[in-house]
C-alpha cells in the first residue's frame, strides 16, 4: 500500500481518485470528489443530498450519504437507511455492468425496506421497491446498459 493511503493515525484510507461510479482511477487522474465520511445530517438533508447525487449519476456517493445516516441516526431508522444504501450500491453495480451483483443488491435493498410502514421522511418506499425489482429483472435479462443518472429513482413521494 502506498504511504499516501494512510491517514494521520496510520489507518488505511484508499487515496486513489474515483470516477462517478466509485471505481478507483490511477493516482493523479482527475476524479470525482469523494463524499466526506461521518457527516451527520437531518433526515431531510440526507434525502436531499442523496437525491442530488443519484440525479447526477453518482449512486456510489449516494450510498455513502445513506451509510452516514444509518450509522449516526436513531437505531429505529437504521433499516431504512441501510436498505436505501443497498439500493444505491445495486444501481452502482448495475451501471458498472455487474448484472449479478446489481440485481442481488437491488433485491436485498427492496427486501429490507419493503415492510416499512408509511412514507418515512417523505420517502416513497413502495415506489422504490417497485423500481428496484423492475430494474433487477431488466438487468438480469441483459437489457441495455444501465445509465445511473437516467435510472435514478425518486426518493420522495410523487
């Protein structure tokens, strides 16, 4: 591991630049700015930031926003944020061309949020479950390549 890949406390941190789908690029290559880790946001800020990243075709980065919410928020909300993170990673894998991993994570995320009641934080859970299952099926059938920005789901209720 390169010395640049360690933080000030010696912990491993991958310092390679990344593209919009989170794939590592060569050192020195221009990349997409990384999401800061450990940011505490309100639920509405989380939804707004994740939607912005999804709309920009950056589901890997949206997953990191959801991960922050699940780790910093109340335990009762963790299943929602964890499921949304899985959906974002599923879209990431599908857009990278990993049909098996993409479909598996889309379904896992859908399963995780399917039983949630209502529209927590204004999130359209039933719509996301439908979106994830439909995209998983299309990816498995070998449809056209997935464009992460065009396929980005709407998180909030219509």
